[in-house]
């Protein structure tokens, strides 16, 4: 393979890696909280990646929910799917 063809393939791979990275950064995540105390469902936008279970439970508490009376999940789905 010639150097120019090799350079072109490397450039395309680099462009794809950049697009994949941008998509990963721009993908939003949400935490859905089912609060049994009030019979309500809440959705919160999560801007920080790489949180662990304790971090999510802290966020739930900071929003005024009792972690012991809630069920929650993290997803990239913004809307409820029936």
C-alpha cells in the first residue's frame, strides 16, 4: 500500500474515532426515580459520567427523596416508553 493511501486510511480512522468520541460525550443519561412515598415518578438529567451506585443515591437524596422508599434506574431514554 502506498504512503498516500495509508495516510488517507489513517485520516479516515481518526475522523471516525473523533465522531465516536463526540457522540459518547453528547449522549445524555437520565435517572428515573419512582418515589413510593408520594406515588410520583421523576426524571433527572445526569451530566456527569462514571458515577457509581452511591453517587446516584446521593443525588436522589439531594432531590428530597428517601432512598429507602424509591426505586430508580439510569438510562439514555428521555421519555417513557409504553
